[in-house]
């Protein structure tokens, strides 16, 4: 509210681009996506530095994904990619571009962008999520065996419990769909015991109980 008041009371201020951006960040944190979207759009239009321009542009595009406007999100991320090919935020842009394309069922394009994020071997959360999403795309493409191989890499290569838990849970579901119930149950138990503090552990625990499988060690 303070940042927005600054925008109203001092419309010609040299700090309006930063005020709009910071107000957008708070609205985004509060999941007020439409209000955040408008503020990031304002920040982009007022940007006096390339850094504010880039950050506002990416946040605007990310807000579009949160309201499921995948077509416009893809357009904005693609525009960012074209205008700032050497940006320090490029990996982040490509992960979100892939996410937009995945939701538009453009799976091969999405996978290509996720793989660019993985280049260079960084072991950060962007890489962990991109690796996971590659597996998700392959599931949608009915490439179950390849999906399992990609999902295994999430847990093997990255130390992010949430993405590892999701990957192992998805592997369990794939095995279950292939009528490999014993191995599926083993994967569900792995989620429960290896990642006990995740939402995925709760899902896996419920699946095991529905099958009458013990969730005790």
C-alpha cells in the first residue's frame, strides 16, 4: 500500500519504476496475481534501468502463468529471450517458457528449453525443476520408460527434497500404470520414508493405505 501510495502521490518521481516493481512483488507474494500483473506492467513501462526492465518483464510473464494465460505467457517469455539473449536471468526465463509450452501441450518445444536450462551442470532448483518437467512432458507423450529415466535423474543429481519426492512419486505412478504393483509400492514407501516432511509423502502414504500396504518400516 505504501509503494502504491507513492505512485499516486508522486506520479513524476524518478523512483516510480522501482516503487511499481516492489509493490508488484508484495502483491505477488500475497497471490494477488492480477494486481501484481498490472504493477509489473507499469514497472516495465517506466523502467529506467535494464535490470528493472528485465526483472519486471519476467515477473509480468510469471504472473500470466499463475492466472493460466499460457499463450500470453509464452509470448512474453519468448520476447524476453529475443531481447535479452545474454541476460543473467536467461535460465529462469527458459524454465518458465518451457512451463508455458508444456501447458500448451507443445511438449517437444518445452523439453528443448528445459534441456537448455540443464546445460552447464548447475545443481540448483531451476535445474531440478527442469529435469522433473522433462519427465512430466514425456509422460504426456506416452514415453513412460524414457520418463522414468529422466525422473530418476532428479533424485540422483539434485538435493531438493520437494522435487525428488515428486519424481519418485511419479515413478511409482508410472510403475502402477504398468501393473508393476510391487515396485510401485516400493517407490511410494521410498517417498514416505525418505521425504517424510513433503506433501508428496502424505499422498504416497494415502496410496499405500488404500492398498492395505504397511507404511511402517
